[in-house]
C-alpha cells in the first residue's frame, strides 16, 4: 500500500466509482513515469462512523492503457461500464 508521502508526489489521473458508490479505484501516474492504482472502500466503525479504508494496491504498469486493461478484465463493475 502506498504511504501518504508517496501519494502526495503521485498525480491522480482518474477515479472510478462503483455503481453503489461504496468502492473507488484511483489511477495514478508515479514520479518515475510508471502507473499504478489503488482500491479504497467505504467502511463503518461504531466509534468513528463511515470512512474510506485502503484496499488493494497494484504493482507498477508501463502505461495507463495497461492499467485500464487489467481493471476491465478483473473488476466487474468497471468492465460493465464499457
């Protein structure tokens, strides 16, 4: 999982939101020119209530299109968007 310092240096290119709004996938370009994505999801805790929690963190990709291809092949709600 990327730490906050790394996220501040990466550029957010796109954000995909699931149909019900409970999951997001954020696509970043890294300072070294590679790409990666992270999944975050809406979670609930009795003390703090609803918050966004980190989920899956991808590896590096050489292109934005490579990330999109993987997401369309592995995330049903993204491939359904067309």
